[in-house]
C-alpha cells in the first residue's frame, strides 16, 4: 500500500469515532427522510460517500438540522448506542452554556486533511462501489410510521408486556397480508452473562398462530371474549419465551455454538445443520427489535433477507414508533402496506381488550369491523 494512503487509513482506524458533516439533503425533513439520510446519506449524489461504514461510531451532523449516529453492529448492540446517545444529550442539555468556550476550542489541534493517492485501478473500484451504493439506495423501501392511537401506558393498564403485545401485533399484521407466519427474529439481550450479547426470541408461536387465525377468519362465530383469551395466550407465550431467552434458555445461541464446534471437530457438517427445516428456520423474513428511548429518537435498519422486513419499534407512553424496511426488488413486500397492517392490528387488539365474558344466560353481542384491514390504502409517511 502507498505510504500516503497507509497513513491516512491509519488515522481513520485509530480514531474512536468519526464526525460526518453533511451538506443539505433532499430538502424534506420528515422522519422517514431523516432516517434515510442516516442510513445511506441519499446516495453518492448527496452524502452517501460521506461515511466510513466500517467505523463503529459515526456522528452525523447535517446542515439541514438532521443529526444522528450510524453504528457498525459488530462491537455492540442497539441498547448500548441508545444509552451512550442519551447520556450525551442529557449532558448537553444540563451544561449547554459550558460546552463551547473560546479558550478550550483553541487548545484543539488544527484539523488535517487526509491525502490519498488513487491509481486508475483504485478509481475503477471506487466507481464500481458508487454504482453499487446507488442500486442499494434505490432498492430500499423504508418508512417511519408513528402509531399514535395509544402507547405503552394503555398496554400496561391491561397488565400486558408492551413488547409482547407489539410482537403479537406484528404477527397479526404479517398474517393479514400473507395468510401465513414466518420465522421471526426479535433480539433478546443476554448482557447479564459475561461477554453476553443477544439471543433470539422466536415470536411466531403456536399461540400467536391460533390468535391471528381467529382474528382473520370472518366466517367463524367465535365471540370477542374468546378471541381475547387467545390474545392473552399469545402474549403469555411470547412473554415466557422472552424470559427464557434473556436467561440463556433459548435455542439459537446453543445451536450456533454446536454448529461452530462441528466445523472445527467434524470432517463433514452434521446432518442436522444441513436439514432444510433448520435452514428455513434461520431465514428470518421478519427481523424485529425493540429499542426503547426516553428521548425523542429512533433506530432503524434494513431487512436481513431479500423477501423480508425489518421492523424496529420504540414504545412511547402515548404512541409507538415503527421503522419498517423492505426491498423494492421483492414484488411481494411493501413497507407502507405492512405499516398500515400494523396500525390496523394494534387498533383491533385495543378494541378486543374491552371485551368482557358474557353473563351466564345472556346472549353475547359481537361487533364486526366494516372494512377489511388486510391491505394498505394511502399511508402518509410523515406521520
């Protein structure tokens, strides 16, 4: 490697974090466009090249007021990023008058421009990478959706876990659109263990399937109270699996450890890890994560399979914020339609929470929804 390039690269690799100063983007300041500005910078024509994605932390400050952090996931998880960001924001708000002083600024070393020598071969690689970035940017179907009919305050009043409640709503939303459930990933922190990171909460439970089938079978004569019982069972199953996962009793990390040990110790992969059922169970069409915050912020990411969805959500007291992603290249997926289905599912589940067991000897009345919420209409992405 050329010595000039080596010195510049060494400066980047040794620094704790990067600060990306962005030029104005598209001019739109909706949450969706702010998130895209952080995720990919709008492509090479805007700020897409103003990133170093191998870096663990990149603080982005846009001239249009967009600010955020881009993280490379390997060193830490989302909750660590949130705690770090909220700590910085609280410090800034408490001591805003002390942050900038002329004498302290003058002590900082003067910025130094990093020099690069690019051969024709390197220029070709850069051009190829720019084209690949543009394809990825155009392919991402992304929306920030704010469900503001209620939030975690209402869910807690029903004595449910907000996270389990939302996970069941995501299952109902997916089933409404596709009439089947899929392997679902929800990250579960196992930081209580030494060097623990995350395990997987598998949300597509048999109890969730029974509930979503009852909710979408318009020919069934099931009473609202009976559906409520199925909802409670689905939430309970989700809650129990969550407890298992965060206490080290889920299946995914154990199977991963066995698979990696087999690679070192076995001449051929064990038959189990070549089985289609095992392979299919690890294609997470629905990749989800709860990232709660105490301040006004949200996290987002892309899908993990070509025909999948990414769904990161932030339960607030009176609203739930969703960042939903998919790919335009898959004709079966639509982030806007999925967001609409999530909203309809959360609304129906709220209505169901008011159902009461009919008094003995009295007829029960059920109220049917007059519209079919299985498909999306017009969803305002600025919500």
